[in-house]
C-alpha cells in the first residue's frame, strides 16, 4: 500500500475518494498496527514527501496514542505498551530525526507525538534516554532544530506528571529553557519556544523556587522577556508570570514592585494580547488572596497554609487608576459579540476581583472616576463610569454601598431608558442587576428597594425589554435578581400587583423575531422561571393560568416538521426551555396542597407532551423533560404508576446514555423521585433498573461523577420497596463495599477530595436507605453480616479527617440507622468500633445544627441498642 497517495486522497475534495482512503487507513491499522504506525512515522520523517501528507501522518500517529475519553485513552496506552519493542524503537527514532526537519509543520507535529509517547513511557520507567538526547539537541545548531527541541520539552512537561522526572533532569531542562529565553538568544523562534516551554515547566520548578538564587535568576529572565521586541515573546512571558503568581504566590514579595511597573507599562502601551496577560496577572493575585482570606476567615480564627501578603491592598492607589483607564478602551461592537474579550472587559473583571479582595477600601478610589465621567458627552466615558460602578458592587459592605446606590438609582433608571448609546444602556441594565443581586433581599439588612420605588423599577425594566436584544437580555437579568430578592417576603410581595404584566412582557419577549440574538429568549425564560419560583400564594391562580399557555407552546414546537439541522437544533433548544418552565411551575404549584389539587387535571396532558418530546430524541431536551417528569412524579405520587408502562423505556434509555453523562445522572435522580412517589408500586420495574445501575457502576466508560448518585439511588429503591430489596442485597452490598474501600486512603488535590466526599456521601445514603427500608421487616438479620464492614468504613473516613459537613451528617446518620435497625446485634459492634464514640462526641458538639440533630438522634438509637 502506497501510504503517501492514501494520505493525499484522505484530504481530497472528492467525498468518495476521501471515504475510500479513510477506509484503507482503517483497514491497514486493524490488520497490522506496528506496520501502520511505522509507515506513518516514516512518512513524517521523510524530507522527500509532501508537507500535507507528513503533517497528516504525524497527526494520525499522535491520535493513536491519546484520546479525550478516559477509557479510550487507557486502551490506547495499553495498546502502545504491548507493541513490539523494535517497532517502538524505530518509530521513536523517526520522530526524533524529524525534529531537525526543515519543514516547520513536520517538526511541530513530531514534537507533539514525542510528548505523547513520553507521557506513556516515562511513568513506566521506559525511554530513559529521551530527555538526555533532547538536551544534547538544544546545544546543536541549526536554530530550527533547537526551536523544535525546546517546543518538545514544553509539550513533554505538559504531558508528564512532575514526580516522574527527577530533580537533576528538571534542573537541566530549566537550564536549557532559560538559556533559550535569554536576551542573548538572537533567533526569535527559539526564544519564543523557550518562553512557552517555561510556561509548561513552572509546575516542575518547586525546588528551584525555594532556592533564593535560582528563583531570582528565573524571575529576572521572565521579566526581561516581557521587554522583548517581539510581541509574541512578551505575551508568553506574561503568561509565565500569571502561572507563577498562582503557583508560587508566597514567593513573590521581593518582585512585586518590579512586576507592577512592567505590567503598568504593558497595559498602557503594549498590543492588546500582551496587555490582557498583564491585567490577568493582577486578576490571578486577587484570586489567590480571595482564597487565602476566605480560608483564614474574617476574624483570623481560621488557619490558612499560606500567609496573605496583601499585595492588592498595597497596590490600590496605583492599581485602581490603571484599571479605570482600561475601561475607556471599549470596542464598538462588544455588546453584540457573545465571546468578546478585550482590554476594557479584562480591566473591569479585574476591578471586580480587586473589590472582592479589599472590600470597602476600593470605594474612595473609584467614586471620583464615576462622578467625573458619568455625565460626559462621549458614550465611552459614561459607559466606563457605569461599568466601574457595577464592578465594585460585590465585596464592599452594604453600609458603604447603599448610600451611593441611593444617589445613583434614579440617574441609572433614566439612563436605561433615555441614554442615546446602546452601550451605556447595556451596561446600566447589567449594573442594576448587580445592585439587585448583592444589595437586595432578606440577607441584606437595609435595602435599596422600597415599596415606593419598586413600581418605577419594574416599569423601567419592562420597557427595556423592548430595546435591542443585548439591552433586553440584561434587563431580563436585572428582573431575575429583583424577583429573587423577594423570595422570602411572606404572604405578599411588592411585585404581586405587576405579576401579570411581568409574565406577559416576558412571554412577549420570547416571541420577538430577534429573540435568538444575545441569548435573549433563554434569558426571558430563565427570568420567567425565577419570577414564578419566587412568587407568593396570592399569585398562584395566575401561575396556574400559565400551565395551558406553556403547554400550547410546547405542543406547537412538536408540530414543526421537515426542519433543517439548524432548525432542529433551535426547536430542541426551545423545547428544553419550555420543559424547564413547566418543571418550575409544577414544582411551585405542587409544593402546597390546595394548588397541587388544581394542578392534577393537567397531569395526563403534560405527561403526554413530555413523552412526545422524548420521541423526537435530542440530548438537551431529554435532560429537561426528564427533570420535569421528576416534578410530575413528586406531585402525582402513587398515581404516577399509570405513566410507567409508557415512560419506562425512556427511563431505561436515559440510564444507558453513557455518552451524555449529564443525561444519565439526571435520569438516576429521577429514578429516586419516582421511588419516593410510587413506593412499593415501583417493584415491577426494579429488576430492569437495578440491573442497569449495577452495569453502569462496573463500566469504565461512564463518567465517574454519575457513580455517587447511583449509590444514593440504591438507598431510594431500598427505602421504597423495603424487604423486597433482598433479591438485590448481595449485589448492591458488594458494589458498595468495593467503592467504600476506594474512597478511603485517597490523597490528592482539592478536586479529588471533593469527588471522594461525594462518593462517600452516595455510599452512606445507600446504607441509610437500605437499613431504613428493612427496619420494620422480619428480615433485618440479613443485614447483620454487613455491619462490621460498614463500621470499618465509618472508622476509615473518620480517621482521614477530610470529610465535609455533608458527609459528616450522613455518616453519623448511618451510625444511628445501624443501631436503630439492628438493635442489640449492632450494640456490641459499635462499642468495639475504634472511633464511633469520638465521632459521635465530635458531632454532638458541632456548630452545624443539622449535624448536631442527627448526632442526638444517633446517640439515642445507640444507647437503646446497647441497653438491650
């Protein structure tokens, strides 16, 4: 097979030729993998071959080593490791030769492929000579080989975990990279590759950052690179500073003044991509200090591993003016462009983070800027002043902000309707939303919104919903937070008199011709949902009137035939919004008896519509309709059984949907809702559900985030069916036991700790449901053999000291359930357990009332079990 020709054909404009070529490549790969990979690496390394086939060969080779999905990645890694040793050596040799190719695309592809192989082999202690041979390459001329080698070192640091490379080699890599970065390097491409490589290597430099001399040297080189004549190098150097600021915050004190000077110069004078990174440095410092101060607690009673250096507080007098200047550099069309990001937006975002970091201290630095610019003839100045005001509303105390807002409110309302500039209106509506979000509601003592100005606010926002889509979308957002602030006001809300008008205006917005722009339709439905969710009993009859209206809309959306693929996507998005809206209405009306009763007559029709939505099968709708059905189950209770024969197959499809794992997770949650609604009437469907859940747990294709809810679901099923759960007990318990073992002794980062806690909580909820389900049956003795293991699991998580409050509450509950269900059988085991007593005492003295309550109940159950 002539691989060059096939690779050319695979890029042909003729569909048939392309398809045949892809088929041949696939066959070649399946029949002779070593030969296939060898011929690809040979093609990539061959200077005689066309650029496009070399590039594609390298790309296919790289994709044969890595994949996004975890399970696929694992398969590819195993496949490479089991490949014939000679073939692997030849492939690696070809890749290394390609680094000195004169064709830059070939070099770059080879760099990435080498890093992928290194990512597989270095952790296995294979290819030990790689780093040495790359380092000897760096000292060779010509420049293009040096550039490619530095690029490879950069990718390698991205692919390989830091603990895999020993410190001696790390030092050598850093030395090579820093040499490539230094101002004495004449070749721009080499210097750029080195600077980008350092960015990836920063996580490897722990030891070097502890050493004062080495750190000084690294910091000097990075700071010098921010002054390079080449803008891409300056940008890459600032990216390094951003990474250093979050990785080595506690080492920055000696350099912060110099960095400040460089960033100010870049923000004021440099090209936008460089200036953006310079602002990002300060945003990153804010993130670090916000985290430290949150852990530390306002009253400094908490303990944070890192000291806060208050860099932001010290820089305020100079930092804030610099950020305020950036706000005047808006782009004409930024409000229309969904993904827009420019220097003014970056500056405003950073200003918001500064406000969250220093609180009240920022206000005196920003108010003069607002006063000076808010009434200027140039829209840029008015918009910047409004943006500055909106940015500082989160962080400072209500006492400091409310007097300012009281002065500004009327002015803002008039700007929202009368300002000639759409930009100013857009930002004004956004800033009003921020006022309502942070300074309105039961949590804030004194509020800016009174019975008197509420009507005026509502009128202005509804008027703005007729404005351009970007302004109308922000007005919907402001109304969302206005409604949210009245969530707990008691029987009557200041919005009650305008409820009908608000709902009507929002429905009108959803029918606007241009509602597809600026996320307007979505925002209108989200706001409608929030208005309904926060409404009071007085408006329940009006909420009920919405049911047939939204049902009609959903019905109409199902009628659209023969749509283009774009049309289908829009249709399924609309159906998702309508199902979401019905879900909120059903939950609202279902939460009190009288309104639940009047909702019932609609249940059959609503279910019929949801089932039709499933029939047109699209993932997003699937998820929203599934959630809405959960709400129907809650409202209809045992009557939901009549929908099960038709609904069950969709439930099963949802549980099998590994690809869109969010859909799977939502379906698992709905199984729980249905168990609570049907109780023992779920029995006929249990075999199918339990089989699928157990299958999901043992699959390595399903995203791990779905596993904790599956365990909780075991608990829901057991609670619903009681002793009937006996037939699944053995399977469920062994799955729980395996997971319990995995969830203790886990050392890892915050993300892993968070996942481990959610896994533990799922396991504990399962145990709790199973014990409570069996409690009043004659078969409790079936659970006795499992008690020692459960107590051991509780000991394990208690000893690790990293459980969060949620797990603590569930865990102490399980200890109580164990004693409550097994009585004297559990009593002696609990007395012998290592930590039960300490754990119980710790929970009894907890400041969290929920934990304390659970612990008091558990204490009672245990003392009963022991005294028997």
